[in-house]
C-alpha cells in the first residue's frame, strides 16, 4: 500500500515541532499500512486527543492519501 501526503497535510505538519512531526509522520504511515478500510472510504484517525487526521483510500493506484491534520479537541464534558 502506497501512502501519499497532500500539500495541505504537509503544511499542517508545521504546527508541530520538528521531532513530533517526524514521529507523527512515521506513526501514521505504519498505522495506515494495515488500517482496515475499503477502497473509496475516508478515514478519520484521532491523534493526541486534540487532532484528527483525515485520509482517503483510493482504488487505483492502491494508495492511501493523508489529506489534512486538523485541530479538533475532544469534548471532555
């Protein structure tokens, strides 16, 4: 499975310090290699209870694209 990063997601990585951004990038690519989803499906993965990573799995070529990393804190109410 190929993992690609949109220009938006690469820009979103800049909100983290360099070491956290590198760790997040490696972690996401490892998780997405085995993430159970179908072709054509969008994926939302929580990161650190404050961010959501939005991805989409394409059929041809078999690619999962990381589209955005958005600040979206979990409500603790």
